[in-house]
């Protein structure tokens, strides 16, 4: 068991209800608004589909707002909406408006298909932290990867972001043999557009056929980029606090790119994230098997603060308790989790 004594000491100095037993302060809440999605990404949604929660088990808009307010009272300063596809939810606009009135940085992760319907709202409420998932710049590949035909719509919506003053971050899950030959094309996009391309390591979740041979490493990414644009033009950018990525820029380019190595080089030491699923369960780590039922506690009139604290006290130090890469790569350990679509990334 990892004790991380230096972090435990730090816990005493932090004045927050959201500190875990390793001294990590959880100021970043990710709320999944919905289990459904309009795409079917192979790495996220199992081919056989998923068992959706009964409708009554999904948080209503009022419940999302009440629970989020309690988190904010406890010390959360950033909320990201995710899903499934958060913009698919019929009352997404209402939820976004109400959350934007809270003293938090509001962000969203979306597949971009419905984005054009929301630009006006985003401008009105000042939501400009937008991550858009796009794993390929090729239409036929998009169809194979997402099992849907929305490539042109997503592409158009990404370019529309600039007209609305938004500098989007593009999430690209790298899959060996499927899209790593597009790394250079994605980085080339940052030449004329002020966007950030984020290459994300493929992570194991229930039913997504993960295996470590499908990973594309940081050094492979940097190698390809250096060959194309010149090693001397590749610059490392300083990480921000709690940054999960290693950030880079090509000399003279408007945008930048980053690599997020959650599997091979996790950022657990400085983790500040806590997750709430659409059916109101707290996941204290993306990879934890266990969950706590916050929504039932809330519905039965219990105070939720102590429930949140209990969930944080139970948080393991690294990857939900899978300390070594060997453990983490073992299907008997890494498949006791929800599918990603039911967590929210
Ligand atoms: N539907 C929205 C979207 O696609 O952006 C939000 C939900 S999606 C689950 C959130 C993020 O998780 C996306 O950027 C997606 O690419 C990423 N993701 C899903 N499955 C993944 C996996 N197995 N490994 C790494 N990232 C994954
Ligand atoms: Fe849907 Fe996002 Fe999962 Fe793709 S990654 S299936 S868009 S939830």
C-alpha cells in the first residue's frame, strides 16, 4: 500500500472538505449528464451496447444543480460536463445556465455533433472551455471508429468555434494501427488555428477490447512530430497546476498539442478530480471499481457532504488501487469498471 507520507503532511495545511487521505484536494468535479450518446465510439461503447439505468435513476436537472451547489460549497472550483453526449440531454441548456451562475469555471467535453445549437448559449453564459473529441481527420475512418456518419458536421462545428471566439481542445484517442498515422496531420492543424490537440492514451474499460499493444507512446508521438517539423522547432511548454498532459508547441504555430499518458505515466500524485455519474454515483477515481450512491443519499434527505468525504477517504493512491502497470494491464483487474460511456471520461 502506497503511503505517500509527504502528501499526508500536506493535507493538514489544506483547509477544505475535499481532501483525501493523501492530501489531494479535489476541487475539480466532472459531472456526467447522460448515459446515452449519438455516436458509438469503439473504444468507449461496447459493440453489444450498454445497459442503461432506469430513467428514474438518472439525476434530474434540479438534482444536478443541488448536488453541484453542495460540491461548490465544499470547495469545488471547476465543473466539467460530460456523458454519454452531454448536449444530447434535452435540458442541457437549462443545466448549463444554472451552473454558469455558480462561482466555478465551467467546461464541457462533447463529441461536437450538436455543438452548433449551443454556441449562442455558450457565448451568453461565458462557457468557452470546450473539449471536442475527434480521433481522425478522415471521413471513412470516422465512420469506422464511431459507427456513425457525422464527420462533416463535427469538422464544421470545430471550425465554427473560431467564429464564436472559442479556442477548442481536440481530444484524440490514439489507437495503434488505426490513427497514429494521423498524428502529424493533427499537429499540422495547429499551424493556422489556435486550438490544442490532445493525444490521449487508450484506456481499459469494460468491453472495449483494450490491450497494451494498442498504446501509442509519448516518444512515438514526439518522434513523428520531430521528423516532420524538425526537432529544433519542437518546444515543451510549462505544465499548469494539476495538468494531466505534457504540452508542446511547434515554433511559429498558432496552436499547441499535448500528450496525456494516463496508462503509462499517470498523474495520480496531483489528482484533483472527483466524478459524478449520470445516475448519481460518486467515482473517486476513473479506474476505481467501487462507487458511492450519492443520489440515493440525497433523495432520502441525508446530508451529502459526509458521503462525499467518505468517498474521498476511500480513494486509493494510484489508478483505483492498481499500482503497477502490470496489475493495471491485467483484464481481471481492469475490467471491473463501467464502460467509459457510463463514467464520462
Ligand atoms: N461524448 C463526449 C465526447 O466524446 O467528448 C463526452 C464523453 S466521452 C466518454 C469523454 C472523453 O473520453 C472523450 O474525449 C473520449 O474520447 C474519451 N474516451 C472514451 N473512451 C476512452 C478510452 N477507452 N480511452 C481513452 N479515452 C477515452
Ligand atoms: Fe459517445 Fe463520447 Fe463515448 Fe464516443 S467517446 S461513444 S461520443 S460518449
